[in-house]
């Protein structure tokens, strides 16, 4: 019996190691999506092996539940922007034909009650834009709608 008591904790330890890193709500992770790796935030964990993620800089329509195997780890430091997947670009091209603003338009964006100069750096969807603030790094880029944008 002493062997059985020793074996049980060892099995538990091996099982924990085999499962790998666990992720929780709010963690910033790198997720494989359409052949590239994108930063995302864990929004929910419906099971230990599946996670609902929101891709940073993308509209909520692209949120999805992913298996743990697609998560490449936690975000460590700034992440260089990656080209959007083909299906996102196709949706953006369609939206760009009807949207008020276009790629590289100069705008002012409301952020916490103040206006900041920015540039439209991407079309995300119908009247949804990725913007880059003047004088700030890519970690400050975000997706905004018309309600926060004023033309220059």
C-alpha cells in the first residue's frame, strides 16, 4: 500500500504536466488563426481545453471558441502587427466601398473625453476602423466606430 500512496501523487503530477499551461479569463494570449499568430484576450473558458477569445484590434464578430492546441502561449511584450486573415480582408474591402472614412485618412479620435490625432490604418467592417494614434506605438492601436471619430 505505501507504493500506491506514492504512485497517486506522481500520477497527479504527470497529469498536470501533460495538460500544460492553463489559461484564464483576461489572459492575453497568442492564438493561431488562419495560418498566423495573433494576440487575443481570453473572454471565457467553457472547459479546460477550450477558450473563447477576442482578437485584439478586430471586431467582436471574429470572436471564437478555440481549442487549447491553437493557443501558442501568453503575450510577452509588444506584438508586431500581422496582416489580417483573407476572410477579414475580404469583409473589409466590401465595407470600405461604403464607409465614411478610407485607409490613411487623418482623423481625430475621442479617448476618455479627449481628442487625439490619428490615422485610419485599417478597415475592419461596416463603419469600424483600426486607428493608429499619432506619436504612440502600435500597442495603442484600436478599433473604433463612427461615434468616436471626427474628421480633421
